[in-house]
């Protein structure tokens, strides 16, 4: 381990967090706690509350009380507050990057160059977007029609553990911008940054506008989504939980935004710049340890360039250093939890049983200093066909299945033979071909000759069982509002 490259920022956070309700931190009815820990070392970080439906009830009541006044705040006021939130995050971004790394196992480098700037950017972007919330007028002979766009009320937001601070920002910023009040439930596995962030900005918002309930999904998630005063649910997480959210939402007929799982195809054509494609495919595989809904986990390589590409790809992957997430030179940190570690390792066995070849990795990383964490080697599987479990199921780790293709027709039938449709990429110097393939892919995002680049304001969201609704874009403000038509005879 290179001691000189180790990050020296020491973050400040609490030993224990309550629920944040009505502007104050409170303990739980059930007074049970859940420990947050560092997956790279096993070190305990902080305790959070294991909430109950009664806690949810208190949070929703606070949000409901706060709604009338918040919904009437001026655009100037909402914009000012969102920009102030961005400023508070920026002022402590070094600390938040370390906290995210400590609790999630991701490299502090990734948190610094990606999670923090993107989280700050959400508040700045939606601060600007408030001005796009406009109504309409209609003139019909002797009738004047007005269409108002009104905030919905109290919204429920549920997020996962893989990029918690950014996910929280993606949810909170548009909901506040549109004039709603919030009850947010972060993941019980990783949420240190979310809670410390809320502590940091608590004084900027009137009590009850933003509330946070912690705890297990089955204990508080259902109570939250089915609460009769909730007017919308925005959920990011697995497709299986997403299905339950739809069932819960059906009880009170509330709208949903669902960002769910993925199994994205990264397609290499014979004309591709193989050096760039190989280096980027390695990033598409290991960024955030592969715990990304958009990870390039199916790599479709045209047969004519298979060997040349794989040589470069293996070299790029084998250069990635697995290790201490706080070391700036580390390329792949620790998986986020024991559960995820066991899941990813179980797929190494599935791959062997299905007859795939493990070209690289396929094992835990056991170098000195890594024994107490959930470290696996980046893993390349070949001799995979698209119907194998390793090509169909979301592994959510640094594992890529390589599938060889001959014709575009055969390629596209396999690429689209997936429950999911979140993202994907095409590598080809023939832009007509790249464009043709991108149009035929049943997926919400397609990158051409790049991966993971998403300019601010462009929509993120899935086709098929990757969910519905789009985030990151000003259109989302529409999903946090409802239209009302008012008609006046003249
Ligand atoms: P998960 O579905 O297990 O949990 C997500 C959240 O839902 C957590 O807060 C959890 O406590 C809560 N939850 C669990 N059961 C619940 C229930 N019955 N009712 C209400 N809430 C419940 O997902 P995860 O393992 O935390 O996250 C990984 C998944 O998230 C992957 O499938 C990944 O693809 C997906 N994801 C998608 C996107 C996207 O933008 N599409 C982004 C990030 C992650």
C-alpha cells in the first residue's frame, strides 16, 4: 500500500443519528439501532435507528403540516435555499467524499470526482429549473382557460446504498424545487453521508419540509408508501423491491418514479478504436465496484476483433489496483456489504457451473491489508451466451460477461433479450452503424464511443423492468407537480 497517497481529511460525523422529523433528531419508538460500518475494514462507524410505522406516521404528519407554507414559497426563495444547500455541500465536499468511501467501500477518488460534484450539481441545476415551472393559458371564444401546475404534497422517497448522497440529492432537489415536502428513507446498509448531509443543512429549511426515517425496508418502507397522506413515491432500488412499491402505490393510487436494475450491453464493433474501447470497458465494469445500475456488465464483441480486443481489455483490467478505498491510487475498493460480497462470489460458482471461462479474476482479493474487507478481483467471463444466468441477472459487482457476435441482427436480438433496459454503449468508427444500433437498442441511455458521460440535464431512466419516469432533467419537475384546469367565461 502506498502510504503517501492516503487521503488525510478526517471527517466529522456523529456516533448516533436519530430520525430527522419536524426539524429535530428524535429516537425511535422501538428504540432499536442498526450499526453502520466500514466494509473495507469492519470498523463500526455510527448507529442509526431501526424505525417503526409509528415513526413514519410522525414524519408524514410533520411533512403534511409544513406543506401549505412551503408550497407557497416564492421561486426566488426556493432557488436561494437550493443554492445555499449546494454551497454547504461544496464547503465540506472533502469530508463527504471520505465519509462516502468509509461507509460504502468506494474509492475516495471516485467519490471526489463523481459523487460530490454530481450531488452539488443537482441542487444547482434544480435551483435554476424552478423558473421552468409554468402554467398555460387557452383562449376559446368566450372562455379563458388557465392551467396551473401545483405541487403534489408530501412525497415519499426511497433510495439504495450504492451512491447514497447523490441519490438523495437527485430526489430531494427536484421535489423541493417543485414545492413539495419530503419523507426520505435511505438504505439501512449505507446512509452515513445522507444523515450527516441532513444535519448540515437542517437550519436552511423550515421544520417538516425535509424529514428522514431510517430502518429496514420491510418495517418502514411499506408503512411510508401506503400512508394515506403520501401523494407520490420516488424509488431507486432493485426491480424486485420496485415491484412491491408498485403494489403498495396501487392501494392509494399514487404516481411513482421507479429507477430499477440494469444489465447494460457494451457493444464493440470491428471498426472501433480498440484501445479507447478496452480502457473504457474496464471503467464501465469496475466504476463504483460495478455496483452501478448502468454498469457495462454484458460486453458484446464482434468476432473479427475478439482476440485483439480481449488482449487489450484484460491488460486494462489487470492494471486496476484492488485495495484501500482511502488510497488515491486504488482503482477498485471494497464491495459495500457482506451480503453483496456473498452474492458476487456466488456468481463465480454460477459461471463455472454454466460452463463460462474465467479469463481473469473469479476470486476474492487476499493481498495484505484486504483480509477484513469485502474485496473481489475484477472478473472477466468468456464463453458466455446471452441466455446464461451471468448474462441475464444483475450481479452488481465488478464482473463482465463477454459475448461474441457475428451479425448486427443476431447482436441486437441478444442485446434486447433482457428484462432490463437502462443503459448501453456502442463502439464503432462507422457513425451510421453506431447510430443504427443505438436506435435499435431498447434502453434509456446509449453512449457512442464513450461510457458514463451524462451531461447535466439529460434524462436518466429505464425501458422495460428498469423502471419508468426520468430523473436528472427539468422534466422531472412535472412529475412532482399536478395540473389544474380553471375555466372562466368572459
Ligand atoms: P433494494 O431494492 O434492496 O433497496 C432499495 C431501498 O428500498 C432501500 O432503502 C431498502 O431499505 C428499501 N426497501 C427494501 N424493501 C422494501 C420494501 N418492501 N418496501 C419499501 N422499501 C423497501 O435495492 P439495493 O440493494 O439497496 O440497491 C441496489 C439496486 O438498486 C440494484 O438493483 C440497482 O440496479 C438499483 N439501482 C438503480 C438505479 C437507477 O437509476 N436505475 C440507481 C442505483 C441503483
